[in-house]
């Protein structure tokens, strides 16, 4: 029985996932800059996250987005100064602030989503819709598998 040949490094799963992520980030940054979006890529990530989960705590945002809490605080300070995010006291825990988008952020959310959709269209160009869905489903399953193992390792 012969050993399986090692794949070229640029064809391994981890390398390809990392490269796709890197290129999508670069495409977002370029398009955001070209369109005059007044946010950095990470600020856009936070705004988009909050658009789906308003009322979460700063700690939850930091954990879910894998951001250092101090970096998130600085980012939130800037987003608050710009009038896009507001901190509100938690209803039962005065040590916690919840995060909410302001009405001024809504046009930004629409612009971020439009940029993301255009990038997805470019990324999936030439792939049948069924392949696109299969790929997304497979990546979601891989993410769930890894998250399950991570939860088990933390216990």
C-alpha cells in the first residue's frame, strides 16, 4: 500500500480557507474605501454583528468576534463618537453596558451588506448555485464540528 502524496501547500484546506478569507477582507477594504464607507473593516464587522444582535454586551461582542476587549472598547468609543452606536445600561447588571445601533447606522448596514453581496457574487462566479450551497453547508458543518470540540476542551 503506497502512501498518499502530500498535497501542494497551496491546495490544502487550511491554506485555501485562510487565503479566501484574506482576499475577501482585502476586497472589502478596497470597495469600502472606493465607496467612501466611513468605517474600517473591523468597525464594519462590529456594526454588522450588532445589526443582528442588538442589546448584547461588550464582552459578548469581543468573545463572538474574537477581539481583544481593550481593542473593542476603543473601537466602540469611536463608533459612539461618530453617532453609530450607543451604550445603554444593562437592565439588571449595572456593571454591564448593552450595545445598540443608532438610526444613523442603518444606511451603513445597508452599504456593508451591499459590498458583502457584491464580493460573494465575485467569489462564487462560475459556480452552480447547488455547489455554492453545498460549500456553505460543508463549511458550516466544519465550523460546528470544531466549535463542539473547542467547547469540550474548555470543560
